C-alpha cells in the first residue's frame, strides 16, 4: 500500500511543485511586461 | 568526392606531422589496459578472457572520445571553421572527410590496442583476423559518424570535453550491443552471429545518413 | 470555458516593433494563456474523477493493491515519449522555418517531458520493488527508457552549455531530431536480440481485468491533460522570457519605454 501511495504522492507533489514554479514566474513576467496581451 | 579526399588527406597529413592526437590516444589506451588489470578481480589474463571483448570496446570508446574531442579543435583554434563552412561545397562531403579521418586515426589506435589485448588476455586473433577487422570496422563506423557530428557541435560550447561524452554515449549503446556481441562470439567460437552483423549494418546506415544530412546545420559561419 | 477575446486596439507590431514573426503572431501569448487556462480547469475536473476511479478500482488477485500503480506509471511513460517526439518535431520545424516559436516549443516540451520521464523512472522501480522484489533489471524496455532519459538530459545540458541564440537553438534541434530516431532504433535492437522481458507485455484492450478499463483510461487522459497544461504554461513562460529579454535589450539602447495598462488574465 505504501508503494502505491509513494508513487501517486511523488507524482502529484512533483507536478504540483513544477506547476507552482511556472505560475510564479508567469505572474512575475506578466506583471513586468504589460505590453503582453492577456 | 574530391572534397572528401582533400579533407581526409589534410587531416591525416596534419596528424602525421604532429602525431599528438594519435600518440595521446595510444598512450591512453595502454594506461586503460593497466587500469583494467587492477579493476578485474582476477587481473587481466587468460583466465579473465571473457571480459576481454567488452573491455576492448570500452578502451575503444575512451580512445574515440579523446580523438573526437580534438577533431575540430584545430579548426576552431585557427578560425578555420568559417573557411570550411563558406567553402562552396556540399557540407555533407566535409562531414565524410572529417569522419573518414577520424576513422583512420581511431582504426590505427584500435589495431595496436587489439594487439595489446591479445598479449595480455592471451587471445588468438589471427584465426579470426579478417572477420574481427570487419566487426571492428563496422562498430567504428558507427562511432565516427555520430561522433564527428556531435564533436562539431560540442566544440562550440562550454565544457566541450565533458559535453561530448554526454551527448555521444547514449547513441553508442546500439553500436556497442552489436560490436561487443560480435567480437565476443568471434573470439569464443570463430563464428559471427548474424544478428550482430545485421544490427551493426542497420545502425551504421542510419547514423551515417542522418549525420550526413544534419551536418549542414552544424557547420556554420 | 469560453475563449477570451484578446483586444488588439493597437497592434502588437506597434508596441513591439522588433518582435520576430511567428505563427502565433502578436496575440499568440494570449491564445496560449487561454489554452492553458482551459487545460487547467479540465485537469482539475479530471483529477477528481481520476482519484475516485483509482480508489474504487478492483484489487488485482495476483499482484494485490500495488497493481494500482498501473494507472499512473504507463500514463507517465506516454507523457515522456510524447514530450520527446514533440521536442524532435519542433526542432525539425525550427530547422525548416527558423521561427523561434518552434525552438521555444522544443525546449518546453523537453523540460516537461524530462519531468514525466523522471517520474516514470521513479514509479517504475517502486512498482518493481513491490512486485518482483528488486529495484532494477537490465530488461530491454527498461534499458531503452533509461536511454531516453539520458538523451533528454543530454539535450538540456547541450542547451545550457551552448551560448544560446540561433546556434544554440540549431544544435539542440539537431540533437533532438537525432534523439527521436534513437528510440525506434533501440526497439529494433530489442527485437533483434529478443531479450526475454520481465516487463509486462503491451496492454491490449481486453487484457485488462474487469473494472480496470476506466481508471486506466482516466490515468492516460489525466496525465495527458497535465502534460498539455504544463506544456502550455511552460511555452508561454518561454515566450514571456524572450519578450522580456527583447524589451530589456531595447531599453538598454534607447531608454525605458512607457507601457499601456496591463490586462489581467484568469489563473485557475
């Protein structure tokens, strides 16, 4: 059971962390670059 | 075709005059054999003969990496890369010339290394000499085609000596599979398994053609 | 989720006169952002259904609970291979058209792909340890996957060691293209040398047990959506970075530019 939890857990956490990093940079860039349409 | 021969001749002539690349590769191969002796549990001898084919190709790969690292270094240092790129010839032939030069140089080192291995591991190379040369040639062809292409890329980056192995080694695994299996079978039984031959020919064909086609994107300015 | 119209009262060409032409055009980032938003909301919904279906999936009689890793490991593999193929294709398109947008797609696909590949390389051994008792074997399929991972990493290293710009993009494209060839080649190697594989055989419809079809489908669809969502975001970030660099270099030359009001987008 712990093997299953480890797999789904690691996958979910990793993808989430990656996503949050991307979102953070995206927000920063969009804020600083108003010439970009959104 | 003339371009190929011209570049081949130029590279070999340069090497003949300076001999630094070949000497370095040869000396390195010798040292590697000694390292293998200490690395193997029973030492490098007739008893550990089964390891010989694999180790031979490890030595060949090390030597190839050494040689390929320097393949375009002279041109880069002397700003001759643009000369090569601007020449009004099909760059594919430049690639073939370079790859052929690497092939010849590496082949020379490989021959000597094979002899050293035969000495140390007490191998009978004479019995399978022709076929062995064929297998080694095929493996080296794969090595040199991809190796020359990636060397042209790596020479223009930072840490090129580290980057070339990283780029190249994944592509050598299919070549190794065929070459080591073929060499091992030859040394053990004298017969060359067809799968190994087939694999080497297919891989070599793919690598050669694709490298030939992609080289123009790698040689520039 | 309705698509947001992107206002183009003053053309992007006027605001960013030196932006290189790309198929996405001036409104490109907007469309990409919207696509990403859509994917994001879809993903959220899918994850819920996915979680439920995995939780309620029947327990395999032979492997036990651990068999449920089936619903995450192969889907991750699809993502890894998809990223790889995209990287190669985008690189090829870049070599053909010289449009930076394709180079940015290649880089984004490689980065997202390597994340999926790494996750696959983690979940695989975990599953193996739980079922066969050992973390790794030199099973041909595993070896090819390892190779894929190495090529991914080499690709990213090549990019970071290159001096950037057009040559870096070109070299990366060449490597990516060549890499895409390597994988089928290695499956050919397996076929020739015919290693006996511990790896489960290719799943065909019907080889899955009762009640496993849905969670598996959910796994594939959800992971695919996650891939596309992350790809859209990463690609957009790459565009934004390029624009920021262009603006910064222009400001160095001609002084700060005054910009119109920023327009907000919705983030899921």
